[in-house]
C-alpha cells in the first residue's frame, strides 16, 4: 500500500512541480488540491505504520536494551505528533484567513480562492518550532538521515523569492512537510529496530483485500474523476490476470490495476460499483465494493 501511494504521489508530484510558482487556472488549482489529498492519504498510512513499532514492542518481560529503545520511540512519537499538530493548526489558520468567497468546503476554496496571498515571513515565524525540531533530528541521527541539516528547498515557502505566497500553495507545502517528518521517523524506527532484531507484524492485515484509490474524492463539474482499482498484496498467482468491471462494464487492466474514469457534467454526489474477478485455487472469485465521489460546481 505504501509503495502504491509513493508511485501515485510521484505522478501527482509532477503536476505539482509543473504548476511552477503560481497556478493560474482552475484546473491547476484542482491539481494542487488533488496533490494535497494524496499527501494526506500518505500521511495516514505512514502514521499507522509507525505506531506499530510502539504497539508491538512489549513493556514488560523484555530486555533493558529494548526497554530503553522503546522509551526513545515513545518520546520521538510524542515529539513528531506535536509537530504534526502544529502544522495542522497553521494549515487551519491559512484556511481561516481566506476573505471571499467563504464556504465550508476546502476543495472549493482551493479552486475559487486559492490565489489569495499570505505573508511568507509570517509563515516562517509560525513554523520555527517545526524547523528547530527537524534540524534537531538531523543533528541527532546524521548517519540515518544522511545529512546534518534538513533540506527544505523543495517547499515553496522556503524557496520563493517573493514576500507573499498563495495560501493554497502554502497549504500543500504543509501537508508535504508532514509526510516528510513521518518518513524520517520511519527511517529512524526501522534502523534502530534492526539493532534489537525487531520487526513489526501486521497480523490484522487480511491476506487478500480489494483497494480503490482516488487521488481526490471531489472534482470540478466537467472535469475527469479518476481512480485505481487493484487487489492489494495477496497469495494469488500473479500469472492469473484479474478481470475488472465498473458499474457492470469491463474496464482495461494493466499490471493488475484497473483504471476508473468518469467525466460528470452535473454537480452532486455520485456512486460507482467496482468488481474484481480472479482465479483462486482454480475457481473464479469475485470481490465487489462501492465508492462515492463529489462533483463541485464550476
């Protein structure tokens, strides 16, 4: 799942890069929102993975070495969580700073008012605690994180020469920064776990399950809604190509993944039903599910 999200994130990241310093059309702002949603999805997956280290390393009847490491992980987890909450609060402040139009839908605000400007210097002042924390990680774990100083030039808050930046661009930066911090925590946990020969298990993960990933569950009227449908890590024979349908109609499947595409013309909430049929122990097995997406007015 994490690898899949990384690939999707890279694809969307290319759109994020192509936007340059300032998106200039509703389509661009929508792509930026889609990228933000992907970062948020990746954040949830990595956060869940990192929690497994604490959840599965026992407190009692364990060696002093493991106990000391677990205490370090608890402290690291608390500190990372604090920075995530800080970034969340700043992102919320950015959203609240929008003047007009005002709605309760962040996706709509991205498209309709994403270009409203905020002060870069003010943002940097608010971000000082996160900057200090990230730098402290690099100073404490230079062999794991490879460099002694955190490279933040990929975030346009730190790379723009301008005094102001579009709030939606900064909002996406904050989501990307959260993912970056969690990935660094993941690297530290994984490297230290090897010292005590500890590998977290995923006993609750089913052997076979159906996934559908849409970069965004909301699109603008007239634009394309897209999703990927696939069977996540299974014990099925890779040579057995699955057959997929959407709303009863076959869809093309490449490398075990089906491409779902709609171009809705009216605002509203829509539902689609997907199914995957594959060979399991010589017999056809079919999984079905339903997904919703929202179409926003132009």
